[in-house]
């Protein structure tokens, strides 16, 4: 089993109120690099920050890492436009950070990225893969791409109160700048991403298409951003079934998740790790039950894997072990707030 983390950035995340993934935009841009290192090594290595919410909720990358330590899985990180270097080993598909979607063509190389990622997906030797993502501000770019495609995919957030009106205003401006109307890029996913998207969407969608074409079973491990990836795949003409694996926290936040998954020809797996059921044991993980984070960094897919192995009860102690190791390594001064890297 292989988990593929598609990690990148978009300047859209620096719009005030869109993301609180860092105390400053400079620190925010380190979040995907840190997530990649945590899942790879169990610690930030080169990234100067550990993504943690203001209420103390750890990045979903910690959960994905903890599960990896318990059940083991191969890991591939795709550099889909990282704005800061990472110490994690990465695969390059030629991506650069995405621009603010209110600017013209925020991902000018989206068609090429899609093709490169498709070739990578076709080359995978695995029978089954999980695809996850980490990109601050990604729910906003996903919303814009869905509007360009003319599909209705719900939008979640990694903070309890979703700034949906702000996201809608930003996507209105993005479509206006691009000179397109909703649905204008139906069945033209590469150009939808080029016009109003981010590089992670291009790479995740291309990888998914290539993997399906080579008869690899694909699990999209995440939330509404991965639903957008599924929409892009369908608009690329690929109709074979895939699976969306997400958390109970994301599912509770999204109205119509089952119906959307069905419309996109996705099997749906929802896993409840019960982080809020044992508050003393869960510690900071209980913030997930309070609506923080919900998803991201392949967390939903990793939870589905450990649940399938009938070892879900091991997640909380495994996460505590990872958190203790990180706390020993880094001081409070070099942590960064985390609330919107996902992929919800």
C-alpha cells in the first residue's frame, strides 16, 4: 500500500481571513513542507515550524504519521508547488507555487502539470494507492474550480466557522478576472485549474487519472478538496469507480456528502477515530471533535487503512507518541498556528 501526499502552495492562502495556518504569511507557506517531513520522518527536519492550531490542535499530518508507524505503508511526496524547501524526499513534476486566484492564470502550467502527473500515476507499480493533499487555502481554490466546471461540490473548512462568504467573494473575483462564467470549463479540467485553481489540484487529478488508467485502485484520502479532484477526473472523461475516505468530522460538517460522492461515482468510507470520546486520553486531539481541522494530509485515507486492519483503537496512543517526540524536539517559540491546510 502506498500513500501519496500532494504538497503545494497558493498565494490565495495569504488573503486575510482565508487561512490561519500561520502567524504570518511567511510561516504559513512552510506548512506543507512541515507536513511532508512529519509524515516522512515523524518530526519537522528542515521546516522551522510545527503546524498547530491556536487551540492546540495538531496538524492531520501527525495522525497520518502515527498510523504509518503502526501499520506501515510506502510513502511518496509529490512537490506540487512548495513555496519553501522540505527535508522530505519528493517527486518533481515541474510545479511552481500557485498565484492568487484573483490574478490572471494563477496556474499557467496546469495542462503540463496534469500530463506529467498522469504519466507518474501510470508508472506506479502498486495495486492500491491513497492520495492526500496539503495546501493552505486549498478549499477556496477548489470552490473556484468547481464553479468553473459547473459542478456543485460542498466546501468545508478546517476552522469551526467556515468563512464561506469570503470564499465566495474571492471566487467571484477570480472568475471575473478570468473572464469566465460558471460552467464555462465543463469537460475542460486543465483549463479550469489554469484559470482559477492551484497546482495541487492539477497534480492530484493527473495522478488519479494515470493511476486509474493503469488499473490501480485509488482511494482519495481527504475531504471536499478531494471531491474536487474527483470532479476534475470525471470531467477529464475517466468514469471508473474510486473511493473517497474521510473522517467523521468532515462528514458532519458537509451537507450532502453522500449524494455528492454518489454523483461522482465514488464509494464513501467515513471513519470515526473518536478523538472526542475519551477527552483525557485524546488530549489536543479532542479539538477535532470541536470542529478544528477535520481533515487533511491524507488523514481520512490513513484512518480507513488502520480501521480495515481492525486497529483503530491504537490511533490515540500512537499520535500521543508522535506529539511527545515533536514536543521534545521543538520549543513553543517555533510552532505555527494551523487551521486551514487541508483538504477539506
